[in-house]
C-alpha cells in the first residue's frame, strides 16, 4: 500500500470516528432531553388532576346556576301571585265597606216594617259575613305565597353565593395550571367545598 493510500485511509477513519463520536454525543443529549422531559412530566403530573378539578367544579357550578334560576323564577312568580291576592283582598274590603254603608243608610232611612227593605238589609248583612270569611281565605293565600317567596329568595341567595365561590375556585385553579403553584390548587378546592356547603344549605333550608 502506497503512503498516499495509507494517509487517505487514516483520514477516512479519523473522519468516521469523529462522526461516530458526534453521533454518540447527539444520542446522549437526546436521551438526557427525554429523561428531563419525563422527569418534568412526572413532577407536573398533578396538574392533570387540577384540570379535572376545574371540570368538576364547572359542572357543579352549572347545577347551582340552574337552581338559582329556578328559585329566582319562584320568587318573581310568588310575588306576582301574592300581589294579586292582596289586590283581591283590597277589593273585597272596599266592597264590604260599601255594603256596610248601604246597610247603615237603609236602616236609618227606611221603614223597619217594610218586608222588602228588611230582605235587602238581611242580604247585605249575609254578604258582610261572607266577605269576612273570603278575606280571611285570601289573606291566608297571600301570606302563604309570601312565605314561599321569602323561602325561595333565601335559597336563591345561597345558590348565588355558591356560584360566586365556584367562580373564584375555577379562576384560582386556572391560575394554578399556569403557575404550577400547588397551594393554589388547595385553595381552589377549599373554595369549592365552601360553595358546595352553600348549595347544601340552600337545599336543606
């Protein structure tokens, strides 16, 4: 083998060894990056549970929103019905007062021996007695509707408070997924627990 061929072969071998060395270094870096990625994923695996927590809180918050709307509608309906009953009560009171005035006027100005007049007075007095019973029934219905309104208002207030807590809990958990601060996740779950307590309180009242 000539010296030129020998030098060429040595150069090729050196270049090959250099490339193999670079390839080994690249593979080592790749393995290190992969290991670092796995380690980071392992350390941040808990963030998956944070995302799951956000979904669960959002679902429960949606339920609270539905109940808040239901109680809000009940408040409005009960208030309208109670107002109608009190208006009806007022109308009966006015009619009763007019009949009382009529009885007094007929008794003063009419002939006490007049059978027809006595019949009119008796009818008016019977109506007066009926008005008292009807007014008592109307008042009872109105007060029952007001109690329903007040109860729904209190329950709706608890649901509204729960929604507020749920909103803050979701925001806190979302910040936690960005900042990777685990204590924020615990704060979020505590807020969600308070919100759930408000919901249960609203149901159990």
